């Protein structure tokens, strides 16, 4: 697209590569096709699909490149005690593991300065530098942000363009901006920016990634003059705000395969900036103002078409892009993931990830429904083809994947002990299309992939049941045979919460599904949400009691818990809070506040109890620790309530009503604790049975 950047932006960026090409074929102006560089730290998710579609459509030369930042993460303050020189402490290994940076148990810690230590993992060929700032322990990966080859590339780049003073000081050392860029995106991404000289650079924005992406954008601005585009969940919910906050050029809200292809098709045309309003979901600047291409909306998904459902002669249901664009089923079927686009993906992944479909018919109040309620799926054959292609990249070393004994808790001696990888299929509800699900499981059973991976699916309990309420027998047969990791969106065993959250299932349906999964003698997982903004301490205790009593007898049930509801911008939860006057100026100061837990909006004691319980429940994903963690979750809640009761008793300003309330809560929690202890010792089947 012909740029509309401000003068100040142009003044900041002395370097200007050639403008967007006048055409896709080689020509003397552009020297080649539109070059697009997508960068991601982890699995590239939707950008891989967008890049593959751009390549498939012949519109660009895309590259999907792994960013390997020099900065890794921040350790907990208590980890300072485990940084003594010598063989690494097991607790430090666990701390790194929780942050997806596995360490070998024979790694060593070496003091390299007054405030720095280095962790050397010879088995993995990795080293980390830990900087103690006094308040924090910051972890860096030296090889990602240091290296003679990277500095040499930057020097050549600076010399070619007469920018030596911009990147290096008088002593020849890299300036602060260069060091910041290397820490943010890593040396290899900087080299790629210089050598590939892209016209477009794209990133994905989700949740807490805002500051990281801000640093990515600064690094791009330093080394090239590409247009910067952003997509992803946060970009979809807040396109205008992301555009302005990150000072990027374009934001794509919604599913971007076809909008990005349209962006590329318009790029070489004269006056293409004037045609940007044609691109669904695009946020951009024009004439000093910010625009977002959707129909006028009041934030409640109501548009002008709700008043006149035949504007322009078209019905509202036909205008699927009224709020945000979606890719249709035909595009999903035609698109094929092009693994030749991947570069620099040398970091080991926990799993292979695949998109099985988009959209969900549910209406859960806490969900932003980013992909809408129109369900579109990939066929079983297409999914298997994608996993086979990824497996080929694992075999040739392009993709690294961790392998574990993932069938450790499956009662089948033929499977136990196998070192396999995860193949996770992400789909709001994989079993919603049972025919596709059964066909995939049948194909998986016949594939050699079955011996190298354990496949995983997410689903709603209702999708596993027949109309009369029984578990679908053919599905159960295949699940029993394949032993996939089934992840059930249980959310709660409290019927009041399920009703309030408008879940499609009820507690009896959930129990029917879990009982059937137990008969297959394999581990499975449930997703649990402990509270919302209306949760009282009494409700939290009851919710936790029901969860623990239902979990104790189901020995192979892993639990992935979350303590708080997040007021996602496009969710019904957010709308209800807005109607009740929750969004005062002091509460929502930045668009990212819609994507953060907000326990300060809850009853303080309820928020404390949810947080304390969740800190113990996080260990229930690990089956050997599960039972003790379940009991401990109620123990810490009871202890906190005892503390509150004592504080209320000491407070002379406490009313008699408050004293009675906290006393009743303590009695309720003690009864729940007694029930749990009783259930724990009622002859539960051994885990290995």
C-alpha cells in the first residue's frame, strides 16, 4: 500500500527500502514480488494460515520466522535461594520448566559477576544468564542477542546506507537502541530484516503480549521501512486502539486470510490508499484520522442493519462481515499449510498445533466468540494431511518437539513407556461434527502417526452425547481404542454457575460424559472456572466442594483451573458489567484492561478464596499430585476464612450481622472439609487399576 506515514515518522526512519512493487512479477521498480515477513515467538497460529493463503494465491513471497528474543522471562524472587554455584537445584529446574524453558538435571550454575550468574545446560546445548537487579531476577539467552555474525551484518547494513553513527558509538560498540532490539527480537530476526528487506512485517497480538509486540515494532522500525501489520485476538477486539497504541500501519480484525489477500491485491494499484475502505475488518489511518472497516456498531453487536434489515437489498444474515470477517468453509478447504515458509524454528515445542475448525454455536457469557457462531471445519483427511506434513518437518529437523511418556496413565501396557509427542487439534468443539470426528479417529488408527504422537481434542460435554443423554457408543469405542487426550469444557460442577454462564450442558450431562471416559481407563482433562464477578464467598466454597467431591473418585481426571472471569470486550460479561455501571474511568484506563483478570471488582474475600484455591489446583494437572492438591485447595480456603473470622472478631466496628455471616461461612467450609476428608478415604480405585 502507498504509505500515509507522518513526516515525523519519516524523519525517524532514515532508511527506506524500495516502495511496494508495481506488480507481482519481477520488474525494474520492485525487483521481485511483495516480500512479507511474519514473526512469532511460539507456534505461529493464524499467521501461518494467512501466509499460506497469500502464497497459494500467488500474491506475495511470505516467510514465517521464529523470533528468539534475547530476553527470556523473570524468575520468582524466592528462586534467588536456588542459584548457588554448582549442580542446579531441582526447584530451579521446575521453575524454568513452568516457563517452558526445560533444563537438564545436570545443568550447572556458574557465578560470572557480582550480579550475574550463568546456567549452563550442556546436554541441551543451552545457556542462560540471570541478572539480579535487586528487585527482580531477569533471565536472558546470550546466544540469541550476541554474536559476531549479527553485529557484522548490522555494520555492513550501516555502512551501505551511511548510518554508522546511528547504530554504533565512537568506540564501535552497539548503541542502546541496537541492544534493545537484539534483546527484543534476537539477532537472527534482525539479520532477516536486513537481508530479506521486507515490504510488510506482521505480528500476532494476544492478551499479555502487548509490551513484547511494542518492542518488536520498535526493532522493525530501526532496521527497515516495512509496513507493520497486526492481527490476532486482541487486534480483533480492539483494532483502532491497537493501531494507535502500537503506532503500526494496519490492523486486521477477524479472520484475515482473504482481507490480507485483498490488501496485497490492492497494493500495486494506483491510489490504493483510497481503496482501503473496501477491505473487511481493516483498521488504518487516512487524512490524519483512524478508521475501522465495519458497519456502525454500538458495542453490542447491533448495527444500522438491525433497524432496516434490507439495507442495500441484502439481509443482515447474509452480511457475515458486518462486525468482523470470517473465512468460509471453501477457503479453509482450499488452503494448505505451506511448511516451506517456516524459517529459524529451532526452539523445541511442547506440541504440534493444528486448527480443526472455527466458530462455536454456544453463547457462553464469558466468551468473546472471536470466530463467531458459524461453524466451519476442516475435513478429517485434510487434518491428517496437515499432521503428516508437520511430522515430516519433525523428521528432517525443521521443527523440534518434546517427547514424553504421554500414555503413562493409560491402563494399556502396550502404550505405556512410549516416548511420543503431542498433536493438539484446536477447535472450539471438535466432536460437534461427530461424523468428521469418527472419520478422523478411524484414519488416525490406520496411520503410523499413532505410534509417534498422542492426539488431543477440546469439546463440550453435549457433543459426546446422543439425544437420549447417553454417550455416543461409536465415539466411545474409538476413544477407548485410540486413547486421545480429551479436554472437556466442564467449567463447573455448580449448576447455578452453569446456568448463569449459559453453558450448553448441565451437571448431569457432564457427569455422564466423565463416567464414560473413566471406563476407557485413560487420563483426560477438564477446564474449570472458579468464579465470576457475582461470586460470593459462600458460592465459592460450594463450587470448590462440588469440584473436589466429583474429582476425588475420578482418578484419571486432570484439572485445568482458572480463578477469575476476564471482562473480554466482546463478551456478554462485559456488557452486563457495563450496564451495571462497573466501567468507571478509574477501572478501564486502557483497552488492555479488558483482557486482564479483575479480582478487585469482586467481593474481596471471594477473590482471595478463588486465588488461594487456584494456587493449589494448578497441581491437579499432574496426576501423582492431584489428590493432595484437591484437599489442600479446601484447606487453604478454610484457613483464610478462620483468619477473616478472627479479624472480624477483633474489629470493634464490625456489625453483629457481619460476625454472624463469617461464622456461618466458617461452619459451611468446615462441613465441606469434613465431607472431603470422608470421601478421600472411601476406597477409591487405585490410579493404575
